[in-house]
């Protein structure tokens, strides 16, 4: 009798999980259909045309790259050399026009990330919260998500982090490849455990990155031109450092906001000092991260993802540029954190989700107000950037408390650090 009841309970739970999965897949399909309607302009979102980057800039680069060289005369080309693979990828669908092919490939990458999160989340001891966060986050950003190649890079990063628990080599190889696409995936190594694991990950990342860079350099001239273009960027009007200038323009500041190096930046007195301060703040943030890495005493299965998420938050909030598409990076890494039941990053992940929702109003819907530095535009930026700062501070505190403070207090009290109750919260020594 007891066995029969147990079987019924298990069958009921399985049916419930299957029902939730069907619901999630249905919602994913519906929400992505809405995005496709906007990028194909069946439904028009107010504000600037977000598809212009694909239709004009990307397609222009595509023609240059096909000629056998990188865009050496275009300062808006500020990406590592493997970014050419993303720009050239629509050639995989020759039966479609460039823009249509790019949007379809973005959809496929979106589906890949969702599938990976579902697969990981349905394993024993894991959670589907990550898949649900991704399901919501992409449409909250709106058509911008499909009109930049950042979604493709995020797919590589998500795959790397989900593989990290079982294979440091795969983590390193994918992080190295991702870094040649858009630099930031190198931050995935921030959570690598000390000892042989970090050596394997770092070696795989360096080897993969060097191999890709060499291949790109041999394939076409100008593969490293992006270094100079990126160095000369200023303070973009959506960044945290831009906030003082949004206020200063109303009190006679003689500078201006205009297109510069592919984005609208503030130019004028004090801007260079703020840009330098932002870079110094980034260095200080990563100094804190290094101290954490040395002092961490306890690791759970979520620590690699948690630390990568914290590193990316630090990088984003202190950057001279916070473009709308950056939010897709944060949503992707937050989703991986939520796959693991041992994570405590739910609050920062939800703050990132709210910041993503505000971002669509900041760009493209009311971007003209941001450019004019009027109360609506400044208010949106204050909310979005404030949410990012709150998420960053919260995530840093959580990571430090869970891996440094609590284990140290337990050791001082002579208590054995407990193994967490659920199967996913396996204690992993920091030196493993």
C-alpha cells in the first residue's frame, strides 16, 4: 500500500513538472513571437529604430569582412576579432536577407540558452528558476535583444558556466573563445576554484583565446585595430558616470551630448576625468574580487556562477558605457546562478530583471528624453542605474558572507561547516 502511494505521488510530481515545462515552452514561444514582430516591424516600438545596427552597421561590416579585411577605417568597430564570426553568421542562411537571417540566428541562440537552462534546471537538486528568469528577461529588454550580437556571446557564456562544475577545461575553453567575441566572458574565470581547477581553466582559456586570435590575424589584416578604437571612448550618456553631466547641463555646463565612436557620449570639461575615475573604479572593484578569491573558504556548486555574476556586475556598473544590450549578459549569468539551489543570488537577480524592464523604456521608448537630459530621461537612468548599483552591492555582500564570513565564524566557534541539506549544495573545499 505504501509503495502504491509513493508511486502515485511520484507520478503526480512528474505530471506537474511536465505541465510546468509545457507552460514554460509555450510562454517562451509566445514572447519570442512578439519580439520577432517588433524586429520585422510588424509592431513598431516608439523611439529610435533599434534594427538599424543590423541593417546598416552590421551589414556594412559584413561586406567589408567578406572582402578579406577588418573595418580598419571605421572607429565604431570596437570588438575583438572573433566578432567577425557573429557578423558573418547570416551567411549560414543564404536564402534569407542579411537582417532576417541575423534575427533568426538570434532566435536560435535564445532557444539554445533556454534549452540549456531547462535541461540543467530539471536535473535532481537543481531549479527551473533560471529558465524562468531567462524567459522573462529577454522580452523585457525588447527588440534590442535580437538586434545586437550580444545574445550570441551570452549563449557561449551560459554554456561555459553550466559546464563548469563538471569540467574546468570546458569552462576555460568557452571563456577564452567568448573573450575573443566580446572580452567580458573572460570574467567567467573569476569564480574558478583555487588549485589545479583554476590552472586548467586558465590554461584552456589562454590556449583557446590565443589560437582564435592567431587564426583571425592570419585570416585578415586589422584584427587588433579594436584596441585603439576602444581606448579613445568617452563617457556614454547611459552610464553611471554620466549622471553628473545630465544634471550639470541644467546649470550652464558648456559640454554637449553627441554621437562619438558609435554611441552618444558627453564631451566637454570634466568628462575625461570622470572616464579616468570610472576605469580606476573598475580596477579597484577587481582588486576586491581578487581579495575575495584568496580569502574564500567555502564553495558550493553555485560559487563559480555566483562569482562570475558578481564580476560582471562590477564590470558593468563601473564601465564608461552601459549600453542596453549589456543587460542580456547580466540576465544570462543571473539565470545560471538560479539554476543552483545553493545560490543566494535571488535578490540581485531579481534587481537585474527589474533594471532590464526599465532599460526598454530608457531605450528605445523614451531615449529622446535621455538625450535631452530632461526629468523623465534622468529619472529613468536614476532608476535603472540605481537598481544596478543595488544589485552589485547586494551580490558582493552575499558572495563575501557565504564564502568568507560564515565559514570563518564557524571555524572560530569550533563548529564543523555543515553540508547543505539539498543534493545540489555539496560542500566543495576552496582549494579543490
